[in-house]
């Protein structure tokens, strides 16, 4: 499974994960729009278009109630991150997650020591 998302796609997924972590699993484009616009102004139609594309990529479920569409994610944040890390490990560490973990830990130690 490839986890290739643009910046706005990732921001929309993060917004939905935030809402879902609060137990809200039926979110409209307006719900996501209102949450996202608390930090940065974005056009409603742009968010709607990107959410529709995420649906087409099977990253979102979409269902209709009345005249309104609602969305929820098909994968958790954890699942996306773990799959991305597995892809990085496969590409750069011969699939060895332990080696990737060592590199990440080493980098974190370097950052903490300002190296």
C-alpha cells in the first residue's frame, strides 16, 4: 500500500483523525472546513474536491444521509505512519525495521545534543 498524499490531503486526513478521536465519525465537508479554517484559511470547494479525491483513492468512506455526504477515514493515523515507515525501511534499510529504528533513535539523540 502506497501512502502518497499531498500536503492538503494529509491536513484533511489529520483533521478527520482529530474529529474521530473525539468520537465523531460522521463528518461533512463543512465540519472539516470549519476545523481546518481555525488555523489557515482554505476554500470550501477546494476541501470538498480533495475529500472527493481521497474517497476515490479509498482513503475515505463516503455515505449520504438526506442531501448531505458524510465522510470517515478508512485507515488510522497509526496504520498510515507504520506503512510509511515500512516503505522507508524497505527502500533504505533492506526492509530492516530495527535498523531504521536505530537510525531514528540516533538522529533523535543528535538533535537533543544539537549535533
